[in-house]
C-alpha cells in the first residue's frame, strides 16, 4: 500500500523543480564562462586569420567573438543534458540576439565605451537566458 498523499507534496515538488531550474541556469553560466576562458584565444586567432586587416581589438569584433565563445559550448552542453533542438536554438538566440543589439548600439554611438557595451551585453544575455527558461519551465526543470 502506498503512503497517503500529504499537503506538503506539491510544495516539495515545486521546490525540486525550482532547484533543477536554478541548477540548469547555473550550469549554463559556468559553461558560458568556461567557453569564454577556453575559446577566447583560439577565437582571436581565427578572426585574425579570417580578417587579417581588421584590428583584433576592434570592439565590434571583440563583442561578437565573446558572444560566439559563450554560445558555442552551450549548444553541445544542452544537447548532452537532453534538451531538444528547439530549446537549444532558443537558448543560443538568447545569447546572440542581445549581442547583436549591443553591437548595433555601439556602432550607432549610443554606447561609447567597450566596457559599458560588454557589461550591457552580459546583463542582457543573462536576462534573455532567464526569460527563455521561464517561457519553457518544464524544459528546464527536469
């Protein structure tokens, strides 16, 4: 005979789902930071090789490289953790779209310093990632 249901069951289930959701968010942040750290130099070499006439310290190029080095490792990590193609694509979009927006603001002169642009880019990415996760809570709570 199974144990009787208690009134705490929905609360406990909600706490577990919240813990899984938070763990996924933290994992993604760690993977993104690791990607930036591990892929930063190879990405610099790649862009220098592809665009030899462009200054490697160009703010637009740097912001784009940063978005790529944070997004690329996230894709296989999400797939390895069992996420489907669409959620993986949505999460990649949550990284790339803010980067494009910040680059546009920098190019338009709305943002004038690269450090402000970098800060805005990261904050916007973290918010967009959270919004994508909230939009599909069951995907990120298992």
